């Protein structure tokens, strides 16, 4: 295997893991209501939105950027996701994938998680 081939192999094996760990560390440092929403969106995206590795990594990093900035600015969660979290998700993922099948149960779980985080934030 040439050095070029080894570099590509290492990037494929180590790179995404490093990016994922960095993303998870960023989310863990967020204030709780924002972290809870990102965790709920992440679960939803992982189960119901097909995406390849590089697009998925970018999608999660951009999600963290969005909520990091919202937390830093003190932007209420509903101002970020709007009144209909599913519209937010569908708009958000259009930049990364063609989308996928979205069961009603997954929509309800995501909406409920955001509502709980919003209630916690307003206390």
C-alpha cells in the first residue's frame, strides 16, 4: 500500500471518529435545554434521515453550530425551531440529503422533546 493509499485509509478510519467525538463534546458542553434539543434532533436524524458519512458529519456539525450560537445569544429554542419542529427538520436536512420516510411516532417524539426543553428553559 502506498503512502497516499495509507493516508486515505487512515482518514476514512480515524477522521470520522474524531469529528464525531468533537461534535459530541461540543453538544455535551451546551446548556441543558439546548443540549436536550440537539440530542432529540440527533436521535431523529440518525434513525429517520438517510445520509452518507461526510454529509452526516457536516449536518451534525452544523446542528451544533446552530445551537451553540443560539445558546450563546440566549435565543429561545422556539425561535430556532419554530412552532413546527418537523418543518424545521425537513428544511434543515434538505441541505444534506434527499430525505426519507418519517413515521408519525418519530415526529411526536421530536416535538415532545422540544416542548419539554422549551418548558424547562422558561422556568
